[in-house]
């Protein structure tokens, strides 16, 4: 299960991996990453197994899975994005899914609990990439950011007084958020039906470890449009066509031909499982005087 | 000036439009929107002049400027996105710029102050569109959302007990944020130099009222990449190429040819004012094993 669990609170501690498993917080007994490429990563454990991990409290640089000798804990081979755990974190990045983060006492982190394991809330994967690890083999690393300010670990938990903090890492002159793309459960369904191919232009963005598309609500959510979050009100679009559709540069006719102004762009790509509601199409069109 | 003002606090009240002007909170003495297409909207006043306005506290449906008879306050003509105030709000939407919101006592809103004007904090323009107004002429409307939860007006401020609240308008099953595009001051500079044309594929997204592009940091901001927010570390990209670049599907050679895996995509589009730093290009490439 992705996200918060009903009976688990942020900061709750567990004596062992078995206890984490039993509570459903982190199900595998050994692996640091729980999840698959298809579902995304449910949870990770930061337990100090990887020397390249960095922990700044609200920001964690988490090393992917694989290539480590279980005896010596050293990297002895390159890591790969096809490893199921790493692939799960790529999906979490692409889909914006939150990941439960657990810290273990064995971690070198100043944010580690004194003993056992502590559930430290939901984090987002904000970027990833590879680097040459300290042991001379390439590792993949995922930047995780605490989803809510409230979930940031208090600075007093830290055992040293070095100036490294999440604030140092967040540029202060980020003045504006230009665009936020939200992902809902039904949105994921529509994107899966279309295999991330844009219903308008046919683009399918292929990146290392996955594919990317966005769910566009035809009749926008919230006032004054008050569209519903149902598959019939959602299109699978590439980010470019999403911008154009949300700002009225393209729209749909009742026969599901895509229009740009008075020009026919072409038929919308359809899938028989995905029935589009005409009243939503008409509402979007009316918003743009069409 | 866009954003918060140094000496003004959220909730601060002003006796008159002149006082708002003198404090720099909302500079025009008559117009409801302060701003231009180029700069975006600095501030708006919600003062009840437009019958189609809706105020839910943390969400405001704000009617654009124009088409109103100053005597009767009735709409007597269609509104246009080329009106400078409306164009300013479209720029705020496209760029994600925050808008200062002032409520006036004359407003029909349950969130209006008892007298004078009150500065109610920063809002984002989350969508816009047109509809047939109550007076029978088309109006443009902008959905404004309070930027910070803390800036939401306390529900106790409301004068009636109807169940309409921002929560009713925000679908509860928005489970994930898939993608957040942040805009910095230098980012805006780079996008302006390139007139919103993608430096990789040449796409320029044209929408009613403006054009859209995104600033991509070559060497990502924050740990572990620690890129700088400077023009030499920024590309002007369309959203699709931005996704590809951030996830390593495309990268740059030292000669600034765009590569996809081992394939040459073509030369990066350049502008003599925009000098790209090679060390940033190399850092991005190393992250993707290139």
C-alpha cells in the first residue's frame, strides 16, 4: 500500500524488521526497498548499509539496491535500474508517488533513532541519477524530500552541530511554482490503458527506467469548473499537450477530433476501455468559447 | 513588485485605496488588477464589482477586467484576454507567479473585512477560462488558490454557515503530486531570451494570452547534484524535453549537440546572451553515465 497507513503515526518506533513487517510499514525482512516497477516504491529503510547514503533530515540521498557483497558490505559490481527496487523508485519519481521512510539505528545518520527503527513519514523522489560510488562501482542515487514540512525531523535530533541542513540545500530564490501536476488513482488507470502514449499527438516519453505521461482532467477539478475525478473526464497526454489543453489552445469536438482554434489537428487516440464523457468535453469547450 | 512586501503582514488592514497605494500593496487607485502581460499580476482587489466573483476563502473565482458600465456596474460587453489586467493574470498562471490578494468591505464575500481593505496574502492562479456572465456577456475567470495553508482565512471569519469551503472544492483523492516545476528569477531571464522556444526541439507552446516554456537546471539544484541557480546552468525547454532531460533520456555533448543515448538529436539552439557552462553540462552527463 502506497502512502500513510491508518494506524501508524510519524515518529512511531519498532524494535525490529519483523515488527516493521508485521505492522505493514516495510514488508520485506531484508531488502531496503519495498515495491515494484509497476506499483512504485511503498517504503524504504535507511539503515546505513550503503556508504554513499547522505541524510540531511528533510532530504535524503538514498543509494539504490544491488552490487554489494553481503559479507563485506562493499560494492563489488555496478547497480542497475532494472533491479526491481531501483525500478520501483524510478516509478515513484515519474508518478510522484510518496514513499514511506524508515530510519534504522545502524545508520550513520545523525537522524537515526537510538535503537530499532522509526517511521519518519512520507517522502517524494525529487530526482535521481548515478555516480561513481566510494568503492569504485557505479551506484544509482535517489533524492528524497520530506513531503510535509511537519514531517521534517527537528534539528535538535541531530548529534552534531555542523551547518548542513535542508535549508542549505534548498535555494532560497525559488520564487514561484510554475506548474504542479497531480496524480490521482483513476488518473493512473487512464495512463496505464494508454501505455503513457499521448492521446493527442502520440508522443510517448521514454526515459531510463520508465515512461512518462500526465493525466489531464477535461473538465477541470474545483470551482468554477467542478469536474469529476473519473476516467471519463481524464485524458492521457504528454506534458506539452497537457499545457495546451489546460490553457485552451486545443480542445475536442463532439466527434472527438482534436481542434486548435479552427484547425483540425486529428482524431483523439482512443482505447475501448476508456469511455470519454461528452458533457465534460462540452464543458471544456465552453470554457474556451468553442 | 511580485510577492510579499517586506513590511506588510497578512491580515493587515487599510482604510482606503489610497492607503493601499501608499503602502505599495495595490498600486492602482481604481483598477482591480495591478500588472502587465510582461510582469504578471502583482496584486488584485476583490471588491464586489463583478457579480460573477465567487469567494470560498482559500479559493477565489475572480472575474477579469473590462466590459463593465462604470455607472450601472453591469456587463455591457465581452471581456478580452488582451486587456492588460487579464493578460497579467494569464502570465501569472503560466509562470506560477504569486498574486497579492486584497479584499474590500464592499465585496459580497463572507470573507470581506468589516470596513476598508485587508491584505489576505499570496494566491496562485491555478486555472482560468471564460463563461457567460450573469449579465449575458462573456467574462474571463481566474481560479486563485491561497499559496500557503497558513494564509487561508479562518473559517470563523465567515458570516454564514453554509457548507461551502475550500475542502469541498479540493478533491480528496488527489493522492500524489507527479511533477512540480519551479520558476526562479534567473529562470525567467533565460526563458525571455529564448522567447519560450525549446532549445532542444524548437517547440514554442502558444496558448490564449501567452506562450509557455520551462527552465531546466542542467546540474540539478540541491544535494547530491548541488547545481547553481545561474543562467549558465539553465536551459529553456518545452515540458516534454524537460522531462527527458531531467530523467537522463537526453543530454548534451561538450560541443552542445543534444544526444539521446548514442544518437545525435541535433545542435542545441543558442542565443549569444546565454552562455552555457560546460562544467554543468559535464556534471549532468556524468549523472547519466555519459
